[in-house]
């Protein structure tokens, strides 16, 4: 009777043990997975653009060109600090290398590689290789041509002069490329050539006959281009304009400008509104003939040449209002006492002529009378 109960208890115990083992392994397995996951470090990545390529070659013998000087580098690391160090251009230790040693003149495809990278950081270069043209190195002196566009020059303005300093530079390039150079140019940004004089530092470019840019090294690499522009000009009449109060005893003033015209320079629209200019002359306190220098006033944005003009001021005093042709009684007496005046002589001459005429008339009358008497006899 006891054996079936014992078997049942054993069955229950065995079943409970199985479930206990299952729960134990399940719980420990999750804990183990969690521990493994937490112990795996997080991976960090960063992509760097415009990383310069460092070519290795005999730069005294060869000149290289034809490749893009920068690449992209993708960095990855489990150490964020190390990754940031290599990502920062000021603290990084790695370089992108193009090893050209052992290669001669011609065009070559060269594999790029990373050098001096931190062991905690890995990197991938894009593109992984470049195509390089190697030529024998040569130098020559060449003149620089300044290029200035008038596309944005203000209406009415003209280019007065364009100069470049220095006018000649030393160009270093490949022997074949040197023969392809048509001209060296220093091109000024067209947007800066408007209505003001300009002095601009410009980088030199070498162009072939089709206007394509060629690879060269220039010493100096930049030149100074000076652009002088001429603004619209207009000649106008000047006239004096009296200002201030007349001095005591002065009835009027006469104003006379030494120069009566001036040249105005400025924007065309502003000049069109001006036909003449007033020159203000202050006559306050002036009692005798005076010559002054007076500044010619103009509006903002307009210049005038000359800047100032001389003006002569002649005051008319109240005591000098009697006409100079009138003489005092004393003067007349002096003239009369001195003898016959020209007017008196003329009068006498006229009077004498009248008397002679009258005598002639009388003689004619008498002669006529005698003739009549004779006729009657």
C-alpha cells in the first residue's frame, strides 16, 4: 500500500527538480547574456573630409600634378578619446601617404596608405588610390597679366588704369607643362570693381591657349592688382552769392570771382541735377577792397576741382556816392581864370561863324538891290 504513494512522491519531486533546473539555467543564461553585452565596448565612428595627401618623391628633380590633393578618411574606435584626438587636425598623428619614390616620368596609379595612426583607431581612405603625372622639374620667369572685368562697373564710370605688382614672377612646373603655358593671369573678382579705386591681392593662374588652368608653382604666389576708375565729370558755372551784413557806411558791394567755372565729379544722376554752383561770400565788416579764398560747397558724394576760388570784394562807401565827373565851384573858378575853356572857344567859333554868315547875307542883299536899280534904269 505504501509503494504507490512513494512512487508518486518521487515523481513529484523529480518533476519539481526538473522545473527548478530549468528556471535556474534560464535565469543564469539571461544574466550571462547581459554581462556579455555590457562587457562589449561601444564602437564610435567619424568621417573626416579634405584630409591632405602627403606625397613622397624627389621634389628637386620632379614636378607632380594631375591628382586631387585631398581625400576622405573614415575613423572608427572603441575609445572615444583616441578617436577625437585623431579627428582633430591639430592633434592627429596620422598622415595619408602617396609613396612615389622609385617612379620616373609619366602617369602612374599610386595606392594610398595611412601612416602613424593610433593603434586604438582604424581608418579607411576614400579614394584608396590616385593617378599622378610625374615630369622633370623646370623654372622660368614670366610676366603677369591683370584681368579686370567691367561687368559691374557703375554706370558712367570708366576704367582709368590697371597695374600689377610685381609685373614678373618665377614659375616652376613640369617641362612639358611649361611649353603649354599661354599666359599668367591675376584675375580680380568682378563684383569688387564698382565705383571706387581698388587694390586687391590676387593669386596667379597659368592658362593654356584654350583657357584651361595648368598646374604651376609661382614665386610669389600672389600679386597686387591696382584698379583706378574715373567717375563721371561735368563743368558748371560759378557765381558769387552775398552773405552777412554790410558794414556801417557801406551802401553796396561788388563781388568778382577769379575763376568762373569748376569741374564736378560724382554719380551721373547727381550731376544731372546741377547746372550751376553758388559760392557764398561773407561781406560782414568789409570796408575796403578785399580778396578772399572761398571754399566751393558741394553735396556729399560729389567732389569739385578747384576746391576753392578767389573772390574780390569792392565795397561802395556812402561818402563816395557823388559822381566823380562833378566839379566844385572852386574848380570852375580856377578854370575860368586860367583863360578860355575848350567849350568857350567852341562857342566863340560858332558865334564868329554866325556873324560871317549874317554879313554875307547883307552883302548879297545889297548886291541884289543894286542890280535891281540898274535894271530899272
